[in-house]
C-alpha cells in the first residue's frame, strides 16, 4: 500500500554499486530504512544530493509491517534548501546536529510532535541568511523536551546549581562533577526557554558557548541510552572560533 509521508534524512549507507539504504525519520512511521535503487547512476531520478544530512523530503512509500527495509515510489525535496548546502558553517552545524539526532532517536513508532519540531527548526535555519552561533545549542536543549528529559528551569533563590543528572536546580553542590552554577546555569536555561527567533538576544563568548555545548552533550549522555561520543562538534568548534 502506498503512503504519502514527510521525511528527514539521518543516514545514507551504500547498499550496492548503484543503490543506497537511507534511514529517514518520517512523520507517520517514525524511523524507517528505505532502499533507493540506481541513485548513483547518471540519469537517476533520485540524486544523492537529495539524501544529505537533515534534508527535508516529501515521499510516496510502500510500507509493510515487520519489514526492516522499505521501498520508495517517489521522493522530492520540500522545501529545497536555499543556504545550508552553500554555507560551510551552516553545513557543519547540520552535520553535527544530524549526528546527535541519529544517536538520540531510536523509536520505530511515529512521534509527530518530535518530527514537526525538527522539520520546522531546520527549515527555519535554512531560511535565515544569518548564522546564529547559538542555534545548535538552543536546538538541542529544545529537542530534549521531545526526547523526555528536558531541563526544569524553576528555581528558588537559594538554588544556584543546575544538576545535569537531575535536570533541575539544587541548593547544594552535587556530589558529582556534572553540574552548572551561577551565570552558566542561567544561560543553559535561557537557551532552552528562549524561542529560536530570539536566541540572537542571548549574548555570550565563543569560549562560554563551547563550554555549554560540552555540558549539553554530557546532559544527552546522561539521559540517552548508548549515546556514545560525538565527534563532529570538534570541527564545528574550530569554525566558530
């Protein structure tokens, strides 16, 4: 049976000399693997550049339950990216976010709220000409809400420490090393609570941004099973200075 779905590309793997298997987060079926035949041929209907990190797709697919690899009838990019493929910094941010998403999202079942958040945020990032250096930090903290472990920003006056294990403010220094304090803790929460359209209002140095990114990745490691080590942020940090 044919289904119309929207998709977000997360990983492409060679399958044969001319075919690939693409892992796609879909709005209707969650994470799915699709076999794309002949994609490497000169006259292929589906081009490899359509299957790059976090490209947004409209698809017509065959879907069978209890099948690990599905098949595709039609694919087209919607929307077609205007800036991400042509801006080195934006491309690096998307590759980094793609790695974190691939390590974080496990569900086979549909989660339309999660899908809509990622789809709309990436589309917004592509539409905006400027590259806000806070985008990837804010994106990941907001994503945590849909993954089930978002930070709790409520705090009393005596709670100056944000415990990354608990995901909440506490009044005493935690017995472990995974916490933030003072202005760093407030910036962490501000990145979570401020809308993407207004994250440019959050001012911080590149050094502090790198520090907070490391803490966000620790936050993900603590709350995501088998998260592992992220590599692509090292290139991103070099580009951001």
